[in-house]
C-alpha cells in the first residue's frame, strides 16, 4: 500500500521583490507555520515569485516595438510593446487571434503569450510585464541547494506555471522547472494487470504534482505561492523539467 500524500499550503509568504533570497523567505515562512522539512519532501513554488526574485519584471516604457511586433499587435489587439516581449521570448508564432498569441517559447514548450503575465504585480503607475525565469531548471536547482544550506534537509523543488491545453478548457498547473525529482515514470516494457506489455505508458509525475499544488495555490488573489508535499519517496535525481517537452520530431499537429 502506498503511503498517503499530504499537500500543505505555506501561509504568510511575503510579497517578493527583485533580489530577495527566496529560499530564506520560504524557509522562514515554513518555520512560522511549523512545517518541519524532512528528506523526500517536495517544495512547489509558483513561477511568479521566482520571476520576481530574479528581476524578470519589465517596464513597457523601456520596450521599443519593431515593425513585426506592430503588425502582429494590430491583429491580436495587444500593446505592441507587450507583443515585442512575446516575440523576444519565443522561437515561433504558431497561432494568433484577437486577445491571444500562441507561441513556442524559447524553453521549448507551447503556451499563450510566451507565459508573460501582467496580473498580481506592482505596475508602479505605468505598465509592467513579468517574464518567465531565464532558466527554470537552474532556478529550481539553486532553490534546492539554498534550502539545503539553510535547513540541512535535501528536498525536491518544482517551479509551477499555469498552461492551457489543446481541446481542453481552463488552465492547469504544470512544472516548468524541477530539481531532485524523477519527472517522468517510464512504464514501457512493463505489464498491465493482465500481463499485456505496456508500449507507450509514460507518466508525467512533475506535471501531476504541479497540478495538485496549483489547486491549493489558487490563480487569483489567494496569495499562496508555495506548497509543501510530503509522502513521496526520497529522491536525489538529476532529472529536469526540460525533459517533459515533446521533441518536434514527435509533434503530430504541425
């Protein structure tokens, strides 16, 4: 019988600012809540506070849109400066219509508006935009190492974001960064309950965990960007969330 999993939102995480020691603030918040860390625990952290701590917030007043951004902005009815940021963060524009641009992000995954967000950030009287972390896997590894330095406990870290999926309504939490976790469970070559060989069963553990954590984080005004998961087997994996991105050679829709 598998051990039960426990997911606990961490309360009273302060507003994050550029240059903040995110791991120290997270460790302090967990300590205040009486959440003692144990080996094998997993810390799920919302992308937004990672991006804030890493200074990924951009003032649109400092962005100069090019001709391509202006043309696309007219089609999608967005600020040309924001569209320029979307193009800068992307390798390909896949679809566009008023209100949305679907792109292949420079990190490989397909998402809306290159993951750029303007909600729940201080606009300071102007227009601001928050980009995804430069390298989410590296961010997760640095958080993991820093938490180990602070607590003496080796935990896993997942950086979560909210993505839409083709043919399904609503956003879902996914893992864009990971450290200390086997992100994929490969059951190919095994057998089902009736002895039939499994040929394609590849379980995305990281996204499943991110989705569960996002239910507790919320998507609007909850202000709960960190969730602790307890009950997973202890791991020391060098796996990364970048493994989750499907290779273009396997893309059947382009």
